[in-house]
C-alpha cells in the first residue's frame, strides 16, 4: 500500500488508499470466540467518501449476521441468515423466488445439515453428482473448468487450506460451472498481491476464451483495466468513454 491507514476516532473502522488509486475500508464484523481474534471484512470504493458510505452500510448489514456463531451454523442455517439479511436486501425482488427455490429444493435437502466450518469440496462434489443425476450439471464441462484452473489437487481441501489465489480460482470455477453467457467480476483481484492478481487475471482471460463466455470486470485499477479487450469508463453513473 502506498498510503497510511486513516483511523477514525472510535477505532472500530479504518480506511486507506490502495496502490491502484481506489480506497479500501475495513471493519470488525465480529469475533471468533475460539481463536480469540476479530473477524475483519473489507469494502472498496473509488473515493474516500464512497468507502465511508459503504462501511456504514456494511456495518449495518452485519448486525443481522452473527459472525461469532459461524462455527455453530449449519450450511442451511447460514444460508437462511444470508437470504434474509443480504439477498432480500440486495437482490431484485423478481429474483427472490428463484433464490428461495434453490435453497428449499436443492441446498437444504442435500447439504443443508452440514456444519458450516466442516463443509468441504467433497460435499460440494457429492451435491454436484446428485444434481448431475437430475441433468442439471455437465460433469465433463465442470471437469474441464477445474483442469483449466489447476484445481485438480485441491478438490478435497477446506477453504481455510487454500491460498488467496486458489480461493479466487475456486470462485471463478463456481462462476463458470453453470455455463453463464456473461460473468460479472467485481474487483476480482481486490484482496490479492500483484503476482497472484496477474495469475488470476490470466486465468480469467484464458477461461473466457476457452469456454466462449463474455466477462465483464469492474475495477478501479487502470493497469488491470488495460488487460481487457474493451474498456468502458463510468463517472458519476454515466458512461464517459467507450
């Protein structure tokens, strides 16, 4: 980082300017009682004022999600909390029924009883297999995505056992798995170091070409923007350069 963090008077939140020019804010979402450590979350924005606003919104939303109970939730319980406090607030109303259908008809009956902190990729693979039986997942395609992203040796790993770059690869694989025509990537390298960022960006470009998908990436980093085939600049909600 090329700027010192600016702490606010209450000591609870802080903001700093990142190397790429955007601003980053951090807040305490709760505390891990077993580890005795705070649980930090981050938000990004183009300006300091935007980050302050996002921090206030994030802290307000986090009041509905008890992070200290993360190790006590089952996946189904956690998804219910997420649906009530995030999806119903952030997702357009017309999509609520779709999300509810996925939760009630697929996630809860199949993997909803698994403790959140014990959920592994093997559980997700089993879930995929069951979905496969219903013709909802293309196994060969998912296998090619995993191979393209170099995740073959990490299929049995817990999220905590993955590096930042590997976690981003998993996020890309998850996005690609449903064969979307368009993928929206909002600051996909926001929390990664420069080398890992370049690796992830290269993989995103390779996979979008390999699987014929359009990838729309939102970033405040000019260097990252220059890797795109086309750049659209937006200021104050208006397109200024195509």
